[in-house]
C-alpha cells in the first residue's frame, strides 16, 4: 500500500461511528393469516424510522435464504432492541431478529 493510500485510510477510519446492524429472519408465525398485513405495517414503520434518521439503510431480501432483511440503525444496541421489539411483525412472531454492533463511515450511502 502506498503512503497516500495509507494516509487516506487512516483519515477515513478516524471518521468511523458506531451503528447497529439488524438481521431479520422468518419467525414461527410467518405463515399466519395476518402475516401480510403485519409485514405491511412493518414496512410502513421502517419508512417512518428512516424518515426520523434512525434506520437510514433498509434492505429487504427476496431470495431463498434464511434472511428476510438487513437494516442499519444509527442507535445503540439497547435503543435498537427497544425499537425492534415495538415492530408489529416482531410482536406477532412473524419475524425474529438478531443485532450486531458495527462501525461505518458517516455519509456512506447506496448509489
């Protein structure tokens, strides 16, 4: 690695902030009759959290894997857990989630 790249990398790392990554998976009630309605409510709530700046990255997953979505929250783990437990699809057992603390660079965005 050349000196220029190394310096730019050090500058970039100095700007890192803490975030919480959430992985969303199917819950035991994913096949319930009201699942689609709760998933719709979940989506509307996600947009609200995004508008509030709490969940800037929302990525539904539509393949055959165990994952149903990935999100990045600007909040700490305790706050993120509280927000997730208030989600209507989580409360109904349609989705379950796991959280991971992570770091990233403020201003990163999808193209």
